[in-house]
């Protein structure tokens, strides 16, 4: 199936993973054209089973080809929200690897990290720095490896719920009660507004009163901690919703580009030492921004001038290639003009098969330019010429040789005619 070109445009699959307490939740989502279907699976006590115990679960998993997205629990994630006074987030992310301990109590050797822009303007952006301890994530990835599962992407649970919630115009609060704490996520217009961790029900109540949501979603059936006025507005989301939303990231295009395991591929680049220092000064000393921007603009201008000189040869090559394209287009136009003058042989064969009576048999068939000749036998060959003449595909139909009879009394014929385009 994979050898058929463009087959993935019509049939796609993705696997979503989420961890709830000690259980692993798996959802397979399949897309055929515009129709979606899904399958759900839970591996109980996944987090506390040893590799030998997990091997028995492999038989529950079908051979899977497609994107695998793991949603990491919010309560095991470190998130910092900062205002970054620049629009080049790619540059900030690269430099962050050398300044990470300025924002979270770990270095990039201790955690996997990524960034996500909550909002962005021409003057700067509000950015989430997301980090997960390597030891914790590696332990789960190792267990998944036992099941022959290798995630291609790791996001965090607040983003996994975005496809499930949809584009709500009002503020939507999503609350989850865990063993030790609560997670409180706020969404609006298919975007994450904030993500917080609360230790008590009172803190959750304070979050709700600070920015009253228009709708409350609770993961699981336990929503007794909600204020009375919000219980009527609350809806329950089942534990499979997170893995289902994760799988949809493998099939649809969402604005969230978060991927924690990308940091594994990063390599040391000496030039980034300078860039990290530059970004650190931007964050810590905002008043230096105008001067630094001026210096950066001058450096960029010099680089552009150097690049312009280097690409002059490439521009010349592109012009020559454009001329070749024009010649090729003329050749294609000529070929198409020739093709229009001739009728495809398959059309002639199909027409003959459609109009000839069942008692007529064609033993030989030839086409030369726009003429055809058929040879065969029939119960009565005199009726064949008017039948062929009545077809819009043929004209000038006549006998190519006299009709003769076979020993069985059938009439042998040779008929020729013109093919109309």
C-alpha cells in the first residue's frame, strides 16, 4: 500500500498517548478522506510494571504506521511565562539552551524544553517556556520502547485538549484533579491562555474568580470542589479525550508547534554562545534594545550585501532555466495539438464493443492514422455497415472486400471506415 503514490492523502492514521496516574491511555485515530474513526486502549498500571510485565501487552497493539504523539501530564511539567521584547522566537529558542537556568531551576542537560507563543505582536511576544525532567520522560520513553512505540512528538496535556474543546469564543476552564494537586487551564478561541497548578480547592476557586470562565470542563466525575454557580456550567470530559486530542495533532494542522523531544537533537554551536549572551541582555536590560537593534540591523545589512554578490550567478542560471521552461511549454503545447487530432484506440475499441450485435465477432482490428479496418464473421454482415455509420465516432464505412460464407453458414466480412475525432 505504501508504494502507491499519494495514498497517505486519502488514508491517514495517528496514535495518541497519555498517562493518567499509573495507566497508559492509547487512542488510534484513522482518517479516510473526511471520515474519522478511532479505537481506544488502556494499559493498567503501566507506570509501575517492569519491562517483562509490559511485554505481555504487545499482543494488544496492532502493527502501526503513522505519527505517534505523547501528551505529557501538566503536573509533571515546569512552565514559565515571560514577555520577550522581540519577534524572532527561533533565535530566542536557540539561545535559551545556554540561559535556561535563568528561567527554570534546571539546565538544558537536566530537562527537555521548548517554547510556545501565547500571543505575538510586532513589538514582542508572550512566551511559555516548557520544560520536563529528562529522567522522568526517559523512563516513560523506555517503557514505551518495550511496547515498540517510539513517539515522534511530545506535547503537554493542555495542548492535547485544544482539538477536543474546539473554537470556543468564551473563556473555557479545564480542570483536572490529580493525586496531589489540581491543574487549571484556561482557553479562548482555540488558544491556551494560561496553565496553572493548584494545591488546594481554594486555589482553584480563586483562579475561577480571578478570570470567570463562561464554561467549565472537568476531567473525570469529581467536580464537587466547584463553586455552586459553576456546577451548572460544567461538563465532564473522559480520560480518553487527552490521547484522542494528541492523535489529532498527527492528522490536522494546529498552531501549537510544541515538541519537547526535539531538544535531543540539538548540538553545540559556538556561535550561539554570543547569541545567548545577546538575548540575556535583551531580557535583563530592556533599555539597551534600541541600540542593540541598530547594531543587529547593520550586521544584517552587511550580510545581505555579501549574499547579493554571491547569488548573482544563481540569478543568471535561473533566467536560463526559465528560457528552457518556455521552450518545454511550447513543445508540450505542440504535442497536445497533435494528440487532439487523433482518437485514442481504447475509445474505438469501446465503441465497437458497445454497438456491434452479440452475433458479430471481430478477429482482427487495425488502426492507421484516422482510419480503421475490422475483420470477422457474423450471422448477417449486411446490417453492420448502417450500425457503424450511425455511430458519431465513425464515417465513410464500407466493405473492404466481398462477403464470403463459412462452412457453418456465417458471413465473413472486412469492413473499413474513418474515425471522427
